[in-house]
C-alpha cells in the first residue's frame, strides 16, 4: 500500500462526507418545509399548545383625586385594584394521547379534560350591595376546541360563559364567610404541550396556597418543559402515569407543563442518520483496510470509491423511500440493497471469506446497527462507543506484529 493510494482513499472519504452533508441538509430542509405547512393545517383542525392560566380575583375601590384642568381644580373618580389571595386550588387534568398523521408526518395531538376548583379570600366587601369584587378567567388557547364548558361561581352554575371567551371580568358578591369560589371544567383538544401558568408573568413571583394539581395520562413517554416544576409524586399505572404537584404556602416564579410524546417522524430520523453517516464509513474503511493488509489483498482506491457508494445508496434510498413507505420497511429495504451491492461487488475480485463474511458483517455492525440505534433516543452514543472500543481492541491485536514501514514502503 503506497502513500499515494492512502491519500486517494482519504480524498474519496472526504468527498463522500461532503455528499452526505448535502443530502442531510436537503432532508432537513424538506422536513422543516413540510412540517411548517402541515402543522398549520393540524393546528386549524385540532388546536395548538394548551395554555391554562390560573384565575384571578380582585376588588376595585373607588377613590377621588383632584386634577387641574384649564387652570381649575377638578375631582375625578378612579378605581384602585387590589388582588385577592388565592387560598385554595384543586386542579385535575386528564390527558388522552390522540396522535394524528398529516401527509407523511405525525403530530403529538391530544384530548384533555380539565376541572378546577378555586377559593379566594376577600379582604373587604362593599356593604352597599354593589359589586366591588371581580373574577377573571379565560380560555386562552384560541386554536383549541372547547366542549362541555361548565362554570360555577359561589356554587351557582352560570349558563352564560361568554366572559370566558370575550375575556371579560365577572362581577361577584362574596359569600357570607368572606370567600369567593370558582369551579370551571371543560373538554378540549391540543397539540405538543399542556402548560398551567401559576404566576401572572414570566418574571413574576407568586405565592401558592393549598395547591394541588393532578395530571393523569394514558401514556408514559412524557417530558417536562425547560424551567418548569417537576411533580412531587409520580405513579405508573396500567393505563399510563399519574403526576401530582402539591404545595402549601410556597413562593415560586415557575409554572407547570407537560410535553406530549410523538411518534418517530421519517424526516427527523433520516436527517440524523444521514449526518452521522461518515462515522460508519470511517469504521468500515479502517477495518477493510486492515483486513486487506493482513490478507495481502491489493485493493485500488476506486474499489473504495464504489464501496463508499454502497453506503451512500443506503442513505439515498432511506431518504426518499421514507416519503412513501413505512420508516421501518424503508430501513429494511435500504439495508438489504446496500448489503447486496457490497457482497456482489467484492465477490468479483476478493476472496470469498472477505466478500461473504468479513465485509457484510462489518457493514451490518457499522452501517445498519449504528443507523438503527437512532430509533432509540439517547442510546446512539453508548452503542457507538462500545463498538468503537471493541473495534480498537480487535485491530490492535490483529496488527500488533505488522511492520508498518514495510507495509507502506512495499511496491505493488
């Protein structure tokens, strides 16, 4: 093996690397473009992320202030708002996973049943009979579909729920014990996440008293958004998971959220596998190079070029067949075709043991197993590391007695 041939093999590898980056970028752009178009259609039909805000209750105190208008003192009335303490919150959200497919992409849609019971402590009330205390709660997610809306104030059902839709305050008269009670429930749809906002704003800190939120899901593969509170209790059931957030006189600026799981989308997996493709080819070339030296098989750089093309064919088929076939079926087809190309090519000029055993076995490990590891989230790095260490050990044992000066100095 001359240095020029080795340089030619490295050049072939670099050019194949560039081709994979172009294919990966193309896959990523196609996926993002398709996702943007199809997501808007799913949102219009099913709704976007479900955002639920804690209700607020406040009193308005009428005050008078003097202002100078055109040189004259004028008295003007204004209202000073005083927020009341939310003394108790009992919330239950039941989530049913209902993933939908649009075009060739899956979307993490869901159906949810929300019910909340709240209690506010009133500091002072208007004894004249006029309402000075107001409730404000709305249905924030405009794209979601709400059904079976129930609203009760001070244990009395309200037939008119337009204040929830029109974002209007509800005048209330406190009960005899000086509290205001609110119950609200509804069924709705959404996609991607459920968020329950405790604090009024992103940078606000609020006190939560006697707070309980139970979220019951029929799935287990969930996640939590960044900077959100984790549940204090987790229980895995036969149907899914029960998550409980429970606080008593706590102060926080964090909120509660849940990310809905989604099925594997072809575009996402294909792009990741394609960008990772140079790593399997590097392992394959190194092992094949060592075997050819030990077996004294003279392989031309053009042979490496065609073998690189068999690897590239796997990702090319995987990329475009996935638009029309099941992602697992596509993976099997691409794997079988790539293996056949390698075996039928090597059998023409190499010994049978290399063509029918060493090369396909190496390709199965470094191309197929490495690529399939992307179906298991978080496992790819560990699988690659284990295979890399094992490969290093085998190659070191096989080549320990080689005279490398003689290998690279030998004329062919």
